[in-house]
C-alpha cells in the first residue's frame, strides 16, 4: 500500500393481520422478507468466516436485509445513486453481535442519506486474536468480490466509504489496496495495534488505501496502533487513557476495552452533533501539552480538522430594530438538516451563530431561514426584515473568504424562506 493522492396490513397485539378486500379469488399479498441479524458463535468456532452482508436503508433503519448477489441488492431497497457505507467490526472475544452496531447504523442513516452495509464476520473474528488476524486477507477478498457487485449496479468507487473498527480498520485498508486506492474514504476507529504496529504498509491501513483516509486513536498504549495511518490521524487526549474509563484492573472487561471502544462512541457522538471535536495539527502530544500547537494553520490541512464541521453564520440587518431579532438558520444536505439560531440585539445590525454539521460545507446545498414571530396573540405578525446572510467554515481566520448570498434576504415573521447555497469544494 504505497502512499497515494488523496422501503393493507396491521399489527395487533404482536400478530400480523391481513385485510383482504375484493373477491374471494384475489391472491393475498406476498409477505416481506424477515429482518436479518448478526450471527452468534462460541469461542471454539472461530475458524470459518461465514461472512454475511446486511443492508440497511434510510426508509427502514432497524431492519437488515441479507444480501449476497446483485438480485438481493436490487430487491432490498439498495439505491445505487446514493453513497454506500460499509461497517466492518473487529475481533470478537465472546462471539456475539457488537454491542455498538445497532446505534451506529441508526446514527449513520440519520446523519447521511446513504446505503449502510454491515459486514458480519463474527465466526472468523472469534476465538484467538491471532487466528482472527489470519482471516483478514480472506475476508478482504470476500468484501472485494461483494463490492464488485455494487460496481456492476452502477456504484462508483469514489462513493464507497469503509468504516473499520479495530482489526476491521486493517481489513478496510487491504480492501482499499485491492481497489488501487480509488475508494472514496476509509475511516479507521482505533485501528488494531497488535501484529500491526510494525507491519508494512502493504499489510495495514495507510494513506494510500483510499482517496481520503482518517483514523481516530484512543488506545495507543494497549489495543490500538501507535503510529499515524491516514491523511489525518486524530489522537484523542493523546491517544490513550480516555476520561471516564476505569483505571483499575478490578473493573474487569471494561478496564480492558473502554479506551479502545471510545473511538466508536466518539464517532457516533460526532455524527449526532452532541460532541463537537476540534483537532490541532501537531507533531506529538508532548508538543501540544507544551503549548507549541495552538495555531490551526497548516500548509496541507489549511485548518484544524474536525470529525464534525462547524460553520459561522451571520445576518446583517438593513435597518435597526427596536427589539431583538431571532432567526433560525438551517443547512440542508441530502435531506439531512443542521440548525442554529442567530439573535441580533435591539438597536444592532449584526448577529451571528455557529452551526455544527456532519457533512463538509461544500456539500450543503440549501439554507433555510425562519424569522421568529414576536408572539402577537391577537393578530398575525406580518413584520418583515431585509438583510444579508454570510457563512464561513471555522476557524474563520484561515479561510480564504466568507461566502455570502448574492441577493438580499427578505423574511416575514414565521414564514420559512429557502435559498440555494453554492460553495466550492477545496
């Protein structure tokens, strides 16, 4: 892996009742396939892969469909025009379904309008860790064969995003290598360290495996890899000993796994916009603690990279008002919305706020405004305002310029107004 460029029946009391309307000769509707789930294996069965691919779509995020071939995909709601996110779990101690996987899938489908495919390799990942490592190549080949079926359906390589957890991150890296580094993105969530810290780039995740590779490191002193493996590597709190995790061995399994799994939970929080995270470019955590990495400027990154992006939003009134002006601003990207509120104090012309959004700013295609009513109970508020709207990705100091709508924004109280937002990707 050489470095590369960058979805007439009713549920009653738990029973499914069919309502038949028409002549007695009418055929009953065909029942839909049941939802599929992860397999369970015991610690003595961790040799055969028995890989399953489970498809989840935005219209039914809680129901996985077992897909193997192209016909399965086409009959299960797969949309080749959307992006595809592949989740690959890591080593399983107990041979059970990952505890975090359901929430992860729901959060992904809420944050992005995409196909989500979970790779279930529970059998091949259970038992002894080193046996699971030996299955990485075989699993990678099976995933490649599956992805080729997506390409036949018209999916582009660049629209595929692999999210690998622990050992699954290196599986993603090997899949990316087999596709010549042309997959869109690979995200490694605390990529596994044992057997990989000293491995060659051909054997582990690295920056040449996709057009963009990122990794979140949270357990570099135990189960996670210590070295950078992507275009951007986030070493959270230095990459080890995460806040809230047990510090004593008597905490048992939680003591062993908490730091390692924190990367997964941080990523989920970032997608939910509940945990704003900023990273400072730095050579080492020691240098950061010494105060040498407080500047966001970097000739390659241009700013402090984020798991969740933040944008400044500003509204400039044309005329002063004698009361506070409250405006709700909403960004739209592929049917996903992100909102914030701007308050302009009375007798002032300018107000601003911050919007957290999971997608890059250049993928925001529309902005909506709602000028909040002054709560006149006895009659409709017909107040109007005119102003100018601008936005900029944070940190503002290191962006080329602020982007403003070319025309003035006219708003009437309690009426939503929409405008196209065109920002070039850089």
